[in-house]
């Protein structure tokens, strides 16, 4: 069976161009969307993500406000900055890049962001709204995964979906979104007995566990659609490393109906959805 490679890069580029057009017409009405991104510390991967977010925000015609704080920034100082941004009318969305240094309480920080400016959809109000089917801001990575699934499959009603991983950022909101799309959803995780058996039932498999190439060809139902959220850097040769997902792409793609590559799948969609969320919350704030 020839699998279809889901081109996240190209779907994201189309989405970004649609967003840029909408931003342009909003600006003609005197509304200029603005996104504030806060990075605490010097985690190399976070620095790459934050740089990319800032660049794409500007390319979409939005204002990008970047705050880079030292690793030893006190929690109080971060809370003060968030409070200032909550009250700043030129800032529509606030994102605090995770993970935070260990001395900072992540939950306290997320809770301090005004729910209407919570562009990540991590605030308990938005999580609650997503679970109850209300007007939530949907976390960017699951939203991007859902868009690729719909692009590939159209209506998802009645399909069996297995989500590998139960994180607050991906696994749990992904499951909520798939339930909303009328899928039958299983969340499998590190304590699930016989995880392979669960996966073999899946028409849709979302892998978000952060374990390089965990999902093997014999875990897959023939023709299944596979979304790989993992971004793992592994040693390639003595002096080189490479990025791989949570799925053994080369072998799984022999059996799947469609699959996202790493890189070039979920990653570009996550940032495009961040821009989409910034636009959506700007519109909500101006209505
Ligand atoms: N770290 C890894 N992914 C994310 C994300 O989607 N949002 C934030 N704020 N931090 C992250």
C-alpha cells in the first residue's frame, strides 16, 4: 500500500497566508493583533521555537513582543510582567514558553494569564470550555493535528482514535477535540497494559509521548492515519544528530494510509495555529 505523506509544511503555509490576509483587513479597520511571548532561561530548543514564533508572527503582519528573562528570574517578577501584559491593550495574546525553570510554579503562571489572552489554551477556564464544548481557545498542537486529520479524512465521525500520551498540552486536549468530532477515543500511556493492542484498533493514531520511534509497523492497523507529534533528537553517526518522531516512519509508512513526517508535519502546523489563535482571540476581544 502506498501511504500518503501529509504535508504539514504546505498546509501550514496556506493557513498562514489566509491569516495574513485577514490581519491585513483587520489593520484597515484600525485593529492590529499583537502577541507577547515570554521565554525564561536559555533552553536551546525553546530558544529556537520562540525565535520561529516571533518571525512568523511578524510575517503574518502582527505585532510581536518578545520578553527574554534570565534563568534566575523570580516567580514574582514573571507574575508582575504577566499582570502588566494582561492590562496592555496592544497585547491580544500572551504565551509563556514551557518548560519553565524549576523554581517557578508552572500552574501559578498559567493561572495568572487572563483567560481571554491565553493564546495557548492552557488556562483552566479554556480547558474546561473545551471539555464542555464551549468557546475555548484550543491548544495549538492538537488544533494543528485536527486540521491535518480533517484535510486528509474529511468527516471523522465514528472512527476509532487512539491518543498515545496524556499530557495537558497535547494528549488530553487532543482527546477532547476528537470526542467533539464524534470519534471513539482511547488515551493510552506509560501504564497502559499492551499498548500495541490498543494501537492496532486505531483508524487514527496520534503519537505524543516523546519516545523516539516507539510506534512500530506491527502496532498499526493497515490503512490507518498516523499523526506523529514527537520531536526527538537522536545520535545519527558519531558526530551527527537527527530529528525523529515517536513513530518508526520508514517501516510504519509501509502499512499506514497516511502519515505525518518529522520534521515537516505537526511542527509547522503548531506555529500556524498559534497565529490562528492570536487572530481568533483578537476578534473576540474586539466584538
Ligand atoms: N512548549 C512546548 N510546546 C509548547 C506550547 O505549545 N506552548 C508553550 N507555551 N510552551 C510549549
